[in-house]
C-alpha cells in the first residue's frame, strides 16, 4: 500500500515552499458548517455578481464538469480561487440533466446551490464527440466551449479541472483584448521550431464570449470529431493571443524530467529551480501518464515509478531543500488529497 510523506513533512513543504495554502482568507467558502437552504439553481440568465461591484467589465473563472469526479475537482479549484482572494465570479458549467431528478449528480448540484450561493451554476446541453476513439474524458472536452456562451461576461478564464490553482490570477483579465488567448503547449514544441510550427494548448483559455463563435466551435467539433486542442489549433493558431506558458501551463510531469529547456524557453539555459517555479506558478496541470490522475486509484508500484529522482549525494542548498523536485511534486498530490477530503465529501 502506498504511504505518503509524514504529515509533518507535508505541512512544512506546503507551508514554506509550494502553495502557501494554510493561509485561508476570512472569506473562505465554508463547506462543512453551512446549513442547507433551498437550492439556488441559476440557469442561463444574467445575475448580480462580485465582478460587477465597481460597474466595470464583468469577469469570471469557469470550470466544466461532466462527472462527479470532475465536479469535485471544480469545487476544489473554486475554493482555492476564493482562498487566494479572487474578486470575480466563479461559474460551473454542467449538463442540464443534472438540474433535476434523483441521480447522484442532481443531488450534488442541489447541495452546491444550497451551500454556495456565490457560485454561478450554469446548465448546458451535454455534448460528446462520437467520432473519436479517445477516452470519455477527451470526448467530453468540447463542453468547455460552452464558456463562449457566457455572454454576460466580458472575459472568461476557463481551465480544465484536472488542474490545481496555485495563486491569484485576477490580473490576467486585464491583458490586452483578444477573442482567444492561450499559452503554447510547450511540451509538444521543438526548441528550434518556428512560431508557425508551435502547438497551442487548450487546457487554459482566456476568452471573450461570443455566441456565434460558440455555435461554430460546437458544430465543427461534433461534425468533425476533432478534440478541443486540435480544434483550437485549427481555428486560432494564427490569430490567438499568446499567453506565457511559464507559470500558467506548468505540468506536474515537468518535475519528473531532467531536461527543462522547453519549459524555461526562451530562457532555456536558465537553471531549473523547482521551488521557485512552483511558488510562482498560477496553475499546475496533473499530467504524469501512465500514472492515473490523482482522484483515480493507483498502486504503490505506479507511484514509485512516477516519483521524481532523488540522488543519494544530493544536498540541501539555500532556498532549495534536498530532493526538491520530489518534495514539490509529492506536495501537489498530497494537497489534492487533502482538498478532496475537505471539500468533496458532501457531493455523495
């Protein structure tokens, strides 16, 4: 059986290195202590929001969920956004079939509506690509395009829920106007490749909602069978505004590799510092294949095989403890496990 780091080590790591996550704000969502009220299920209408307090443009973070596991992940990230002091709305996109009935998903949505009136719950038509041999998760990925239909907002930051929020990102909404802004998929791009050859990522997108674009993306994805990343590259490769991949598109797998030039590019000869990268990043995407995602069962053998290396002769350095890659990487997973126990137990 896999046995994680001791609680003492994990606390030291998480408090001093990675996420500063023990500092909960006074406005933290209170999952455990809230009393149930009649659910406040919000359909596709406008509503008053925190981001409209100053009568300026309305911004929002969005997560989509098509299963209870991904619903749990979304709720974790909403709590983390709140913990880091976001001033903007948080929108959950989910299948409209969850709006009523006695399914576990419908019960979970009612609990969310009752417990967290700050969350904006937005049911949409459930979409799935049938012309693909990809996994169910990837086949469901086009549901993220429903964020383009949230036209009551000037801008939406939508990111996949198998991502962990590490810092406040409100400043991203003030980037220059662009219909779509995304980072490059740095792990897929060769160092010497031209800008025209670079592949764009789709797991985090800063968008300006547009119903016509929403309809076009959904129609093309359903008819062609193209997954979200392929479609983003087809439609926006030459027009998307590029966001820096560093700090925004970090993968957990980066802490397991020995060559970090692609991630550090264009400063590819800079020394890799796992502590500094984790502390300064906004998001980290769980990507350690073939090890399962953190909410899925894993064996001790899978965990041990995925652990970043730790050389016997490695020593502590100022600001960088021994085996820093392993400590930071393990910390991401232990933080996720703690959040899941804390925030998802009421989902059923």
